[in-house]
């Protein structure tokens, strides 16, 4: 019945991090940019979900690219033609 009383949308609350030190996480990201969440969680002694949420707060994202930076496009095209 609560939904019928308030029809406006409820926004997410802006809660600060309580279990993880955000400065330590920033330093860890700079020191180990390719580390997995599980590795970061072990170093910081928190859960991997806590690390994931904290990285989301810091706007730290890694996106995979379709073209590898070390790949040679000419060799790839020759291989595909064969």
C-alpha cells in the first residue's frame, strides 16, 4: 500500500563509503591498473562488491577495445584474405 501513497519516484541516496578507504583505493588503482576486483578486495580487506561500488563512485571504468593497440592491421587483413 505504500506505493499508492507516494507516486513520485524515489531517488537513490548518496551514502558515503563506510567500509573502504577511498584514498587507498585511488592509490591501488594507480599502482595496479589491470588488477581484478577480487585482487583489490584482498589487498584492501573488503568484499569485491564493495570495491565494485567504490570504483563506480570514483567513475573508474575500463572498456575493452575491438582493436588491440599492438595488433598490426595489415597482417590481420592478409590473414583474413587467406
